[in-house]
């Protein structure tokens, strides 16, 4: 297939969604993936909370019907502070069927890869090298994640603020039914989330995301499964004495893995013939479960911008910088807002001084009592 419209570089969910969406819109796509991505060394144990916009995109890409079997809806969220503060959100209050879906990260990537095998107008090509893109294409879409080498080669800086925290993830099963309730405890300095999941036990499994200081993560990773389960139950009990009765006893059903957490934003998102999407453009703390949601919203926006330009200004190629700047304008602000929100929350809960503890817990209870503020917050999360 000679003469490509877009070369998509990257091997994760953002790259694959973009390649699929572009091919569905009739563009000729070269997919430059890393050769080892087809056989990951170990399955990803994470579960992702995906919002309504991300699910709509996966529906359009026809991946959702198969992925739904590996997903669970969230109808309620119960968020607790470290001094009596509490916030709860429910789908019925927001007049939506569910607040989010919890999806299996490994299955998401596998099903996107499967769909790409049958997508028209997509050719797999070698990765981008020091000599540049492997094929001629009007646009190079860089979706290589946070360590993107192509972004670095373009001279785009990616100011990273390391949190010194790691996100510890695992799969669990519980002795109590989860009732589709997601639970999160801001414990200062760590944040612990249990995301309701239906595998291996329907209605009684969870995805764990536990953000802890690096030394604590190293300690947790070195524990035996039984020791890990004990530390986890202790942490939940300390945070909320009523929680063990609601959650039951938890046991591991997967290995425990951890990722370093950081806040980062690329200095430029576009240039002549290139564009950044997903973690290659921005990285946020997973406390609000928004990183991939932002990446999939990037995909949705870029695809719409290219489609509109093709019908309104057919003389412009996909790599036209003016068109690409429209994408950047639409995506930079929501991404910065989400980065600011997660970073602000993290710092608010990292401060261990008593006045700050009182302020943040009172703040949570205040938001709980202010219906419109709560609805605004959840609206932002539903549609990043
Ligand atoms: C513990 C944890 C929990 C999270 N939970 C959530 C959540 O609940 N909801 C949510 O929305 N987000 C969540 N996230 C964030 C989410 O994982 C990321 O935002 C998402 O994976 C970014 O996808 P991506 O495709 O942009 O990048 P990546 O997933 O990093 O994929 C990029 C891929 O491209 C490959 N690559 C790199 N260079 C090249 C190259 N030159 N050529 C070809 N391939 C290349 C990389 O090896 C990688 O496989 C979480 C993150 C963590 C750490």
C-alpha cells in the first residue's frame, strides 16, 4: 500500500484506537508498532475506569461488544477522606445508567489488536527509527507513551514532575458482593481504590489501585500474597472501620505490579506533519482514573478535526499544521484542567498537618452538600 495518509507510531491502546478510527474514516494508515508488542512479557494486571466518551469511541470502533464481557459498570462511588470527610456519587443522581465502566487493560489491548488485523487500509510497518518514519505519510501521529523517543527526537520537551509515588495494582476477589460500588480512600500519604469487577468471581471481584510512596511500594512488592492481603485489609480497616463489613475478606487473584507516577505535559502537541496523543502528550496521576480517558478523547478529537477539514477544506492534507493546531486547541485545556485537579487533590491530601487535614475533610463534606458542584465534578469525569 504505497502513499499513506497517516503513520501511527505506538503500540498501546491510544495508537490502536487511532489506527482503527482513521481506517474506518477511509484514511490509508501505516501502523508502526514495536515488534515485541504482539507478545507482552506479562499480562497487564490493571483494570481501567473508562468514562462515557471513551466507551462511545470503543462502540464506534466495534470493540465494545466483545470488551463488555471483560468489563463491569460502576453505579456508585464512595470516596472517604482521612478525617471523617466523605463524598458519594451515584448514577441515578446523575441521570446516567452508569458512572463508568471498569475494563480489563490486557483484554482492551488484545481486542484492539484483533480488530486491527481485519481493518481495511491498515498496514503494519517497522517502527520509527533515527532515520525517521518508515514510510511516506502526510502525518506522523505519535502515540508512544510517556517515554516517546520520536517526541524527544523532534526536540519537544516533556517536563516531568515525579511524585515519588508508585501505583500498585492487582486483581482481588472478595467474600462480599460489590454491588457495582467503587471505593476510594484518601489516606495521606497514600490513596487506595477498589474498582468493582466481575472476574474471576462475578459481582465479587475488584481491581486494586494503591498509590503509595516508592519505599512502601517496594515493601509491598516484596511481600508474600498472604502478607500483602493482611497489609491491604489493615489499611482499609484503618481508613474506614465500617469498610471490612461492606467489602469482606480480600484475596489476590493476580501478581502485584507497580508503576512510577508523575505529572507531565509536552511543551508542544503539534508541528508540521506531526501530532502527539495520549501519554506521549500528557501524563496524570491515576487517582481520578483519567489518563487513558484523556488519550481516547485525543483520538476522538483528532479524528473529528481531520474529517471536518477533509470535507470543508479538501485541499489540506492530514499533516497540515493549521488543521493540527485546531486539535491541540481543543485538547490542551481539558488536559491541563484534569492535570491540575488531580495534582491539587494529591497535594491537598499529602499535607499531614492538622489544619490541612480538617480543611480537606470539611471541603469534601461541603462538596457533598453542594449538588451542582458535585454534578459539575462528575460531569468533567464522565466526559474528559
Ligand atoms: C496504576 C495505573 C492505573 C491507571 N488507571 C487508569 C484508569 O483507571 N483509567 C484511565 O483512563 N487511565 C488509567 N491509567 C493511565 C493509563 O494507563 C495510560 O494513560 C494509558 O495506558 C496511556 O496509553 P498510551 O497508549 O498513550 O500509552 P502506553 O500505554 O504507554 O502505550 C504506548 C506503547 O507504545 C510503545 N512504544 C514506545 N515507543 C515506541 C515506538 N518508537 N514505536 C512503537 N511503539 C512504541 C510502548 O512500548 C507502549 O507499548 C492508569 C495508569 C496507572 C499507572
